[in-house]
C-alpha cells in the first residue's frame, strides 16, 4: 500500500523513501535483553541478500529506556515508561494525552474504535476456530478412508489377491 501511494505509475522502486514502522513495547518481546531491535527484510536462507524495499521495523522497549544511548529517544521512552514528562517535547505529549483523556468526543470515538477492533478480533478468532474444526473433520475423514483402505488391502492379502 505504501509503495503504491509513494510512487507514480511507472516510477522505479529505487525512488522509494525509507519507511520506518515503530513499535513501542513495555516489555522485551524478543527476550534478548535489548532496549532497541532494528529489522529489515532479508532472505531467510541467505541473510546476506537484502530485499532493499526501504522498509525498516524498529521495536523500542520503553521499560529499558535507561539503556538507550540517543538522548531524544531515551526521553520519549522514559515518558512512556513513567508517564512523567522530563523535556519540553514530552511535556507537550503529556498535555495532549491529558486533553484527549478529558475530551468526551475523543473518548467516544476511541471507545467506538476499540469496539470495532474487538469485533474484528472476535470475528478472526471465530474464523480460526471454524478453520480448525474443518481441519479436524478433514483429518477424521482422511483417517477413516485410510482405515478402510487398510482393511480392504488386508482383505485382498488374506484372499491372496495381492
């Protein structure tokens, strides 16, 4: 989607600008004790081959803000971890957060949005459950067919036909 919006028809992919997708996580979801994880798309079997799509994914573990060398990033992560502003930038974020928390219209939109997300998650869970049930039924059917084939093969062996 990003590529189609960023490029005109017929334009070269090398003209794409870098895209950074940032994940802010309270805990180390990878379990390697780092404060920052940086990813780019590589070929699985040969990591020396880089896709070169200019898409990078950075995961910032904000509870490990003390381990971040870059001061500006550390300040933001510390704010997310402690909810205490320590710079003009984080004070501005804190002011906006408080305003959004008290604005009834924004709260209503957020709650509606959260309900929509919850509905989508429930629908996806139902689809996954149904797919699992279909897979289980298919396995039962395949096992029954195999048992019939084994029984038929045994019968033919007993009759000397095989």
